[in-house]
């Protein structure tokens, strides 16, 4: 049973998170180990296994990047690993510019505004890429799947930049 | 026409009598036990009407004292009287001595398994905790009139694997069956949540004697989903006392090292003064010095606030971080629940109120709320509430990972992942022809091995010799619903699975536990045998009951041959479990388990598809 079947929904990048979360709670109410605390050891073991599987499925489907990766892997697209070199030089140049933008935030005269601006820039570029990927995933042919895979890898770069933003925020505001 | 009864999947159809269960708050300073009786949860008191048991154990020449009687000896006999054992459990000697440099004990044992030398010999913190659990268990047996089927023991959400495992070991030593280890803030949320029936995001601020937890939960139709948890496993009200003691020592012109009994006296006076300042603006403190002279001073609430301010701020920083982890804005929090005796300190209340911009909830006694929540959960787990909608979804407090080349930690399960969880990661060999791999399991958020907590080490041997990077070693991490970790490793191309002996870096291994259980019994061999027989008989009756119920409900999932095989196995088990042969019962249990393995899996899968089908019907 794949994760979409487990949650009884269509394979699609568009997922109704509210519905997903409600199905998740229904499933856990059925298999969670707490429901088997007075059952045999065998049933307890099985409950832990099923419950863990449902947790993993839920996390995967809830998170857009993980969901995209899951769909693409299910379609047989090979995900290059993270160390694999990236060919798109203009994208890599852009990444370097964005990193410099983040580094410059702390030297700005208005740190608050500079950080907010940086976050807007990142979020806009992220949204654009996600929408592109979403269309490519729904097209579902060999070329579009490969292109989606490429964009997914790009989005992972943005994810790392967002972690940097969090760190920056922590270091600027005392935590 | 009579209607046929259909059981809830996973629930027993066999009617049973009310089972006795309890919730235990095994605290740093105080411990409590609570139980649900005639539908409501309350704490159980001892024969003198006291429900708080000080977590203090005193080893005297011919007996072991626990609670108030032990507390009475803590100043005159500090070396043999262990307080706050929870701060020592699952920790190395180095951890303990760097964090608490002025403890009065004579430590022995080795670096990773510290023990305290008492006049009854060396005792480890697990044994000390077991004494407290035994005392509470005896109290519950007397109050409820029988043996407990099981207990829920609470632990700080921030406890790491070694501390959790050690707590469970203490229960094993005490002969108490643990239904679940429950995180303290989650227990408090249960106690409050069931009271108010509210839906939305709540924050639980839990400041105990020795630990601080902050948990962010979403409440929805009986489901308590922990979104994130954070805190500090070594920050609590005791630290307020320590700050005050340091101040008093400075004011009195004393110089450390002081005598153990003077240290204890200062600690007690500081704690007393702190408590007095909850209601008063000023207190007088008198210390009896070693030369029998008295030293006196007065302390104002304002001065106390200056001393503890930095510690309170530390807790608020943790609150900010945890909200961020939960991806929740501070305005989304509809309720802040206060737990733990240290939340009585006025500065804590005002600062938390300011931080969340909300008056915190304190309607349930902060000392009792955790035990009460645990009792409610225990009542459900033991099967007394088959219709309960309640479900607790908790998370791992700290990231779990493995050591990779260069002393770096590769995270396998990030913190705040919902449990139970199973995650696998692949690794490869570093050198040509490498046939073994050392696996080092770590817990913590930092990137370097040295900054994280070492949980266990083991070796995977028998990897076929290949060029570097060709082997695929799959390491699987599993965290169960108690938050306890197990790790296994396998080489994929050859299928070599290591016969893994995960040696805990801290705490005790299974052999040590059984040895201690043996040692603690007067007639060791016989008692041990009797205990094992009883355990197997209990498991046998549980299995028989649940398989019969399952057959009644779902025999349609089986062929007639399969049903016959299961019924035979059950019959044999029922017969054998009347006897005295432990091994025979074990074998019969294995046979039943083998015969029902497929059945159990089919039932689980069928209940999964039914659950969502039912939901689809609800929507229409």
C-alpha cells in the first residue's frame, strides 16, 4: 500500500492538509500502540510498526518537498543524491547572490527591514519554483518528471537558505 | 430481535472487571501516585493522609527509609540519605560532578555507572528510584485493595534515551509493570484538556524541582497532538535554591568546601525562604554554623528576583524556540498551563504571563496535575475505558543520529518527530576491503560528536570485502511509544545482519537488572522462578483473552483450517499455563503467536481501511 492509498486519496501534488490531518487522526485512533496496551505482545509490536508507518506517511504527504519527492520516486524517477554536481550555472550564481544578500543583512542600518526584505525575496522565488514544479508533476510525462526533479533539487537549496535565515534571526535577536 | 454486537477493532469484546491502574509522578523533589476511582482521578495518600512523598531515600543500618522519615535524616546523615536521585539517573559521573559539584555523597562505581557508597553498600540511582516506586506501589495496593495491573510513569519531556531507559529499569526493579512512559507536560495537558474540553493550541510550562519542559500541543476531539517540545533537563527550582545558597555563602563570608550537613542545611533554608517569599515580601534566615554559632540575615522578594531572574529568562528563551519549532505564533496559543511546584514562585508567574500575554491556568494543584493526567491515561491504557476517544501523539525531544567520518553527527530522526517512528539511512564503507563497521548512536542537536550525548555503540561484522563506497549498510532507528530507541544495522547486498548487542553507554544492561532483582530477593532462585512463572501466566491469559475476542469479531478473515490451527494452539496454551513449567508456557505462547501472526496483520489492515471508509460515510 503506498502512502496515498493508505490515506485513501488520489496521487496528486495537491493535498487538502485539513483532510489529511483528520484522516491521520482517525488512522492513529485505530492503530496507535496505546489502543493495544492491554493486548498481546504480538499485537503491540504490530501496532508500533503500523503506527510508525502512518506517522511516516503523514509527515511525507504533509510536507510539500517530501510529497513531491515521494511522487517522483514512485514514478520511477531517479533522484540524484545531494552531492551530485549541479549543472545549472545561472541558478548557482543566483544562490551565491542570495547568500551574500543574507550576509549583508547584519551590516544594514535597519536590520529588521533588511531581514524582512530578504525573506520576501526568498519566499517569492520559492513560490515561483513550487508552482512550476507543481505543473510539471501534474503533466506526468518523462520530460516533465525530470524537470520537476530538477526544480525539487533547486527548492532544497532554498530550504537550506531558510535555515540560514532562522539562524541569522536567532543571532540577531538574542537567542 | 436481538442486535448482534460488533466490537471496536483492537478492543476486547470479553467483558472484564475493572482493572487497577495508577499514574506515578516520579519527581525530582516530590513523588505522587494517583488513580481513577468511580470515574474521577485523584491522588492517593498514605496512612497519615499525606499525598506528597518526598523523593528521598535513606539507607540505615537495618532498613531503608523513604519519604518524610528519610527527609528527617537528610541533615544529620547526608552521606546515606539520597535526595533528588532523578538528577543523577542515566548520567555519567562527570555529568553529575560538573553540574552539582557540592553533593555530599561518596561516589563509587565507574565513570559511566556512578554509584553512591552508603552504609548498606553501593547503590545506583536506579535502585534509589526503585525504592520510591516500591513505596508508592505499596501505598496504591493498600488504597485500592489489590495488585496494580500496570502504571503510567511520567518523565520530563526533555529526558534523553538513557534517562528514560533508567526510569523504566527502576520500575522493573520495583516489580511494577509499566504501561507507558508519559511526558510530564503531556500528562498535565490531559488533566486540563479533559476538564475543559477545549480545542486549539495550548502551551504547557512545566518547571519542576530539577527539570524544565515547555510543550506546545494541539487539542482536537480527544486527540492531544504534541507539536514541539523543548526545555532543559537540568534546570529547575533546585537551581533557584542553589543561586540563593551561593548568595548566602557570600553574605555570611563562608568559604567552600563546607561540611555536608551545613550544605544541606543551607539548601533547606534557601528552599524554605523561597517558599515563604511566595506570600511574604521579606523573610529572616538563620543558619547554625559548624562552630554552633548562629548567623542571621534577611532576604527580600526583590533580592530573590534578582538572583533567579537569569534562570527565569532562560526558560522564556526555550519557550520562544519551541514555539518556532512548532511553527506556531504566540497569538495562536489559547491557553498556558502551569505545572510543577516551582511555578508557584511569583516571578515565574508574572514573567510567563507577560511572555504569552495571557493569564496562565493554575486551577489544578501544580504539584498534583501530572500524576492526575497520568492516572487518566493509565485507566485508558489498562482497558477500563473501551469507548475513550482519547489519543496522545507525542514526539522525540532530541534528534537522534550516527557518527560519521570526521566526528560529525548525521541526523536520522530529527527532534519533534511524532512517535512511534522507524527511519532507515544508508551508509557505506570508507576503505577498500573493510569488513566491519562501528556504529555510534548519538542524541542531541549539535553537529559534532563531542557535543552530543553518546547513547550506544555496536559493531556490524561480516560485511563482504568490497571497494570503498560499494557496500550499502542500512541502519534502522526505531523509537517506540515510550520514546525508547532501538537500532539495527544490515548490509544490503549480502543481507548480513549484525547480531546487535546495543551496549548502553549509561545506565544498566539487562543482565545487571536481573542480577539486582535476584539480589533483592531473600530466597533468590525460588522467588525469581515464581516471578517469571507469574509473568508468563499473565501474558498467557492476556493472549488467550485477546485472541478469543479477535476470533469472535473477525473470524471471517480466516479460512477454516487457519481457525482450527489457532484454536488448537490456544487450547494447548490454556492447558499449559495452569502448570508450573515456565519454558512450556513460553513455547505454547510462541506457538499461538506463530499461528496468529497473519491473522493479527490482516485484522490491523482491515481496521485501517474500515476506519477511513467510516470517515467517508460520515462526510456524506
